[in-house]
C-alpha cells in the first residue's frame, strides 16, 4: 500500500510546523517521492541530522509503506 504525498507532508508539518514542504512523486506510482523541506529547526544541524529529523517525523514509515524518499533539507536562507 502506497503512501499519499499529502500524508507525507502532513506528518512532516506535524513535527515541524514552520516547515515549507514540497513533495514530488518521482515515478507516478505513489512509492518513490522527493521531498524538499525547509525549516528553522534545521538551523545549526548537519545534513545527516536534518534527514534524521525528517525520518523521525515519518514515524517508521520509511522502508515500509513509504518505499523511497529522496530528501533535500535546509534552513531558510541557507
């Protein structure tokens, strides 16, 4: 069962309310997405820490319901 882009966006925004989130379905199959996430919460964090924060927001759905997610993360004006 695939995960909807709106659900991915909602979960990220629930964890980081200030986030600007852009989700793209890369293959049109609901299984392969790209997410661009911009949030103040990323300020001073490494890229790995930023990605870990997004994965945590997805509450274990990565690799299961959500098969593949390419991430681009950054703090505003970075």
